[in-house]
C-alpha cells in the first residue's frame, strides 16, 4: 500500500480544514468519525452542507450516523451570504459539481483554509484545478495510520463496507 502525500501540519501549525457532506457520513457509518477530530481538532463546513447531511432525519429516516454528526461540537457550521450562495450555484453549473462542494470551496477561500476533504475524485480534480488543496478520505486514512491512530487495512475495509467503493479503493484492497 502506498503512503499519503498529505501533511497535517505546516511549521507546527495545525491545518484548517473544510469538509463536504460525504466524508463525515462515510466515516460515521464506519465508526471512524473520531479520526477527523484527532487529526484536525475542528472542521469547517457550510450551513447548506450540514442541512444536506441532516436531510434523512428531516425526512423521518432513522440514521444514527447522522445523529452522531449532528451532535459534534468540533464541526463548525458557517453560513455563506447570498452573494456567495449565488456564486456557488454559478460555479457548480460551470464545473458540473454539486452546489455543496462549491460552497465548501468558497468557504475554503473565504476563511483561507488549508485543506478540503472530499469523497469524490472528479470533484477533487476539478477543485484542484481552481486552486483548492483537496484530499480524499482514503488519504485521511493513510495519515491517521501514519500517526498510529488506526490500522490502515481496517480503515479501508470499513470505509469500503459503508458503500465508498471507488476504483482507487478497490485497487488498494484487492489489487
């Protein structure tokens, strides 16, 4: 298995991180959400992304992983202003990305964050193309393993079983 290029600290300073909806959902389903807190302390997201995360609860579904995310005090929810939301819609259409991904990218730029965590390789490539430093949840797993927070094989298998079945993860797990 290859190691991650991810560097969690720069000159002893903790990296400030933004996150879209999918990574905390996959990690909560895998009972690995604590890794984000251990690695980063706090995470930033937008109100509309948090609303997207909570949608199953609003629709009446039993979703313990969503309830777990909802209770976390270390995920800081920031509301974008109306101009930023309109800009997000425009950019999302242009780049063929979700509005949530673009809103988090705008938050990243606005707050001068260091990293955006995604669970979508297409979005990751598009956002890197406009200057956003992105990493996949798999890379977060490699960093957590490097820090001896988890066993990487266990992490990857748990994430796979939550439904995060990317080509990259399949290749790492099964060759």
